[in-house]
């Protein structure tokens, strides 16, 4: 047994329930050992590792280039931001410059990734709340438009494998920018429709408001990052703090929540998508010409100088960081991923104790995890 | 529990959205997004990629294979799904041709790193995707015979990219010819 059960001296009659790993609302192979008093959660122990694929160790035995497709498979909803974070770390390590056009492409694709990730999140969270199907279909219809853009550019809808050290793999195909502008221009209408569909809905409001409250203080103490942290009212967005890439050139706001409950975590995604659209409009409008790849860089047989580098960025789910140590060999000496999903998940018990079992799923859904990234 | 008056207005609003979409689906073809696979298939974009294939020029798949068995792709392949054995002539001397070229597509993760590292433009990404098989092992290992496809096929699935590659190869060939001509001229002169 897991050792979670409370001792005999407890007067209450407690029941230990194992939720998952094959449970439809755990978003993958994730298990929770919940101790229940009636229907109230008393204790909770997340159990993960069912999807462990040895990503970090594999990366230490293959070339720098060959790790990029593996990073796609961390958070498979947002492969492009994973590519970017890894490339950023290697670029930092080897001191590689990125051409201007490539920087613009990176921002455009990262924001498109954020759009489609948050869109899918809405569908899944509402599915957890019992509106299985209809909201998800609305969301996926719109998300598909973004995935079509990814496919036209990178060749794959989800495992994009597009960024390279010192730029991007290939230039935009003909008509891509026009199509992207069209998708971005249509997005606010979709968000309006979605808000009309959801925001005032009494069932949603009564299920989400005041559920799974996380104070800003505790969120910081638990190293939470991303929309979950900002929903608790902490103004921390790495796009603003580090202004990596060329994010300092665009004007956008960082939306903040007030209460830190599930409803705030849901609404903050709506607001973030609207800000992403602003960035996309600016970036697509100002896309310069030129190279997409630094011509000096040889991506094969890369041997960065001895040293270490940590690069991080604001992935849709939070702070995604890559830490690489090089000993001038053909593969990294040490390779470590700081996955936002895993670290956000550690606060799950804190948010859930005292709630009903049915609320547990909503709180888990509102953190927005992907098990590929939790277990790596 | 909370101060939400349950009047149902929000739910009604949502229902209106759903109703609108339902009615519009009868008049607006944009709302009917489902493609009835396999009767209908989507038009894939040019960049679409699935599994690699080997390009050959002309019409002899065996002799005109562009692959020189340099094994760069085998070395770089992240999941190590490529297996190459270099061909040998009667005296046992290896020459630039693959005797065996297998790709295990049950392991391949369609990353196209092999395409990027290939110095001879010999391996390219295919966009065919119907590879279902009823056995688990041999059927999913594509051999040289199944992988070899003519340059015309490449031009058909990826016209823009193939034109670029052809132009580059042609330029390389001309350069080489000129260089050898110069060399020959220099030899005659000397």
C-alpha cells in the first residue's frame, strides 16, 4: 500500500481511493491516491512516472541535433516552445546569434502555440466539469486552424521539430503569412463566442468559483509558474521579466487574477489569448525579410565549448527551462529539463484538501498538465 | 454555497450559441468541417511529412539510387531506425552503394533529421500515410525496394522543394564537369 492511510487513532472512517492511472480525467497516465472522509478529500498523493521515457538520459547519449525531435514529445501540445527553449539553451552555451527574421518567426509560432494550447485547455477543462464533447469540439475546430498553419510550415501538426540552433529549419511557404493573418483575425470572434457560451453559465460559475483556491504566497513558495501563478495575482511573466528573444519590441499586457481559484485560472487563459493575438498582429505585420538561419552555424557535429547554460521561456503552461552542461563532447554531459507541468502539479494537494472528490478533477484540469512533460 | 443566483440566463445564452451553430450548419459550408475519410481525403500541404523514402533518378531503381551508403543518416537518426550495409564488389571492395537499406517505421518518429543531414539529397520525406499492416514485424520494416521511389514522384508530391533540389544538383554537376574539363585541359597542356 502507499502508506497514506491514517492510523487507527483516527475516529473518522477514511477510505483510500486510487484514481488513475487509466482515468479519463487525469489527462494521461497519472495516478492520485486520495484519502476520503465521505466525499471530502483529506489527503492526496500524486503518483507519477507511468510515462517516463528517459528523455534526459537519452539526450546525454545522442548528438545535440538529435535531441530536438525528442523535446517535441515533452509537452506534445506545445512542441514549438519546447524546441525554442532547448535551442535557446544550446545557443547560449555555444554563443550563437539568431537572425532577425528567425526571431520574429519564433515569436509568431510561440504565440500561435499558446493560442492553440489554451484553446484545447478550455475544451478539456470543461470536459472535466461534465460538458464533455461540445466545448471540446468548438475548441478543436478552432485549434485545427492553427495546426493547419503548423503543418503547412513544419510538416507536422504536433511534432513540429522546427527550430534549429541559430534559426529555423526552413522559410515560410508561399501564402503562409496571409493565412496566418486570417486565422489570427478570426480568433477574437471565436473567443467572443466561447465567452458567450461559458462565462455566464451558472453551472460553470458555481462549480469553479471558490474552488481550489491558491494564494499568491503559496504559489510562489511552491515555485508555480505560468497562468496558474498569475491567476493567484502574482505579476510574473518571463516574456516581461527576461524579455527573451524580441519580446521587448511588442506591447502586450500580463493579465492577473484576483482570487486564485479555478474560475480565475480559466478566465486568465481567455485574457492571455487576447494578448497573444495582440502580439501576433504586431509580429505578423512587422515580419522582416532576410535569412532564417545563421549561415555560420553547422548544426551537425555540434561541440559547444566547455561550460553550462540555463535558458528558460514562458511556455503556455509555465516556465520551461533547459539546463545543459557541455564537456566539449558530441553530446551534452548533463541535460536537465525544468518542466512547468511537474512543478505546478506539486501544489495539487494544497489546492484540493477539503474539497469534494468531484472538484478534484476540476482543480487538476485547471492546472493544465501534460503527462509527457511531467514524467519525461 | 456561493452568491450565484441560479436563474439560468447564462445557460440560455450558451444554448443560443449552440442553436445558432446548429442552424448555420445547414446553410454555411464552413460549419461542416468533417472530412469523411476514407471516402474523402484532405489535401495535404507540400511540407507534410510522414516517413522517409529514397530518391533515384531515371528508371532503374537499383542502379540509379542517389544514396552512396555514407551512413550519415544512420548515425544521426535519433531513434536509430535506419540500417545500412554497404555493397561490395566481387573482390570484396566496398563501393558507394547500399546493399541493404532498411527503415523500421514502427520506430521512426518522422523527425526528418535524416533528410537534413543527407549530403546527397538522396533521402526525402514522403507524405503517404496508409501503412497499416497485419503483422507486427516484417511488414513495418521498409526495405530498399519499398523505399526507392523515382524523382518524378518526389516532384509530384513536393514540387517547390524538388525543383530547388534539382536546380542545386544540376549546378553541382556543371561545376564538377567544368572542374574536370579544366583539369583535363591542364593535363594536356602540361
